[in-house]
C-alpha cells in the first residue's frame, strides 16, 4: 500500500464561531491574512488559504510546517496536518489504514473519531466503527487495542459534503482573537516576568502592541535595555501584518526630580506615575486606546490596592489595563516558560538601585499631590525627545 502524504492543514478557531455572522466573517478574513503573512515570513509555500464555515484550510505540500506556523497565530485554537480524500466510505477507510500504518506505534491503544457535516449514506458513528475495525483487521502486525476512554493514539476523520480529511495529530494553538480586531495599546515592558506576560495577554485578545521600556541608567544594570529589547522582539513575532514599535525612554531625570521633592519611601510611586504619563504621550502619538502594565495586586509595595489607586490618578483619560492583577506568580512563570520570555527574565539584571528600604504601602492621594506640585514635569517632554525608537516588525 502506497505511503500517503499530507495535502493540507485544518485550522480550528474558538470563540470566533459564536460571533455574529458579520463579525465572524470580518475576523475570519483578518485571520486568513495573518496566516498567509506568517507562512510567507517563515518561507512555507502554500497554494491557498480559505475558509469553510467553522474551519480554515491551508492547501500546501508543506503541511506539517504550515500547521506548526499557523498554531502560533492569534485566533487559532489548534491545527492538524491532514490527508484529503473523497467522502466515500471506501476512500476514507483506505486513507485511514494508510495513516495508521505510517503513524501508529506498535502495541499501543487507539481510538477512531469522526465528525460529519452534509448529506451522506452513513453516520459519524458508522465512520468511527468502520475505521477502527479496518485498522484492527488491516494492520494486525501493530498489535493495537481499542481504548475509547483514554487512547494513547488517535485517528480522526472530518467529513464535509463531498470531501473528507483524516489526521492523527493535533497541535495546540495560541487561541485568542485575531490581531487587529482590537486597537493599539501601549505596553510597558521591563526585564522581569510580569510585564511581557501582561503584553502577551492583551495581544492574544486582538490588540496591537506599542512597547515602552524606561531606561533607568545610571541606576540600572547596563544590560537591562538589552533584555527588554529581547523580550519585545520575541513578543513581536506573534504579530503579523502590523508595524510593531519599541520606545526606549531615558527615565533617570524624572526620578531624580521626584527624589528632590518627596520622601524616599515614595520613590516608586512617583516613578510609576511618571511612567504612566510617558505612556500617555506615546498613546496619543501612536493613536492607541489604552495603557497596559504588568502589576499584580500585592506583589510589591507599589502594587497594593491603595497605591495602585494613587498611581492611576496620574492619567485619567486613558484606561489602564492590568491583565495580571489577580494572577498567581507560579501561573505567570508557567506561561513565560511556554512562550519563551522566561529565559530572558532569568538573566536577572538589576534594573533599579533606587528602591527604598521601607517603601510606602498606603500613600495618601492628597499628600502625593502636595509633594508632586513643585516637581518639574516638563522633564518628561525632554525624556520623550531623547527616545530611541525601534521598528520590531514592519507593517503590510
């Protein structure tokens, strides 16, 4: 029996399927453009990317590579390299046996699954039963056993109208919503674990990031900005079809100004208030809709609920999004390991030597305002003029 070759890829999306027909159509078209862009960027040749209700298909002779690339496009829940055949039972069983012969391992349990849409002379259960029987009888040398509850390997047939697609592998996708289905957001990014994951979470919901890193030199390790660039570059690889920028802003002058007029215990509060002010200016320049930070409730003194309130009062005309507010650190570490930012955060550069020994944990808003009144906030505009802007991804 001849070896079968994968002929295409099935892509599955999640919550797009429950949107209105107009929204689903718009987002599916957006998703297809991102998939095509990702394939081109990774030099994976393809003939066509198209959708049929509930599914997207990539026609390609590089199905495995295409499935792996597409799995990293926001909006895709899972992918499978497939063999396409006709929706005739004999054709389905022949291809199924060939796939099992090529990919099933000897002595393991297996299950056959099927999903059918359209008018056929058989049911989904008929396909499942016949396919499992054909594999058991056609490949006795593999000594397979059926386990429908917890199989060690599986084969699946999707039958839709006049075509059937069979596969044995499902690659987990990143999920979320297509990039560009929401607007731009300014994402503050440091060298640690939290802010890159906060950015990733809003990117996953369809936002286009504009990254902002505050350079604390000379009160920081010289490698801090390098680590931040690595973090931003890695995240930018998830964006297709849109320009992605990184602003690196010198931050020491405004911190020094705060130290002249406020007690040491409030240094971090004024640092973060100015961070939001800078982010606001960039949001205006970039036509962004929100500011994203990596704060977690209670993780540090500046991240108590009371202090977050004081910090947020510095900017009142843009929403401040904190995707990690209620997360546990362990969960953040797991996601950082999964997407690759953990390795950069592990480098452990010290990015601020000005942290007070006994920081304020519940600052009074009126007191903060009185300390800030004599500060020269015009320094922030000078810092913005000295920004270093990097283009991490080009647009269309």
